[in-house]
C-alpha cells in the first residue's frame, strides 16, 4: 500500500512541478503516473552509476553536482516518455528540485516515508 501511495504522491509532485515551472509540460494524469514510474526506475538503475562515475566532481562541489545529474535524467525522461516535454536544462533543474521537495513533504505528512 505504501508503494502505491508513494507512486501517487510522486505523480502529484510531477503535476505540481509542471504547474509551477513554465518550461515543463505534462499531458495529463496518466502521463504523470507513467513518468513517476519511469523516473523511479531510472533513479534506481542509472543514477547510482552516474553518481559513482562523477564522484570526483561530486566531492569537489560538495554534492551539488547531484542536482545536475537529476536534471540530465529528467531531460532523458523527456525524450522517452510521450506527453512529457522539457524546454531546457534550467527548467529540468528546477523541476527536479520541486519534485524532490513536494514528494518529501507529501511522504512525510502521510507517513509513507521509510
């Protein structure tokens, strides 16, 4: 049950982020749900590899390069998921930050955090 709630909360965070940032567009709720699954899979598979590969620059920037990795993964998702469009790097960067904050707040409020 917690997994489904986290999936829905991430989709809600995607919709809120698309509403707040002008360079991001999501076609609808189904696109947001598909994007939440896709970003979850990409973050589970590709992100750890990218963090290890970019570890020296990540240490040099005190972890801030992780935001760049998130933005690149969001740009990648924009090329794969139909109905999700990203207009550039800066909107992707802001979108990643908004998704993280909103999903953290929702998961904390409703007790789905591990």
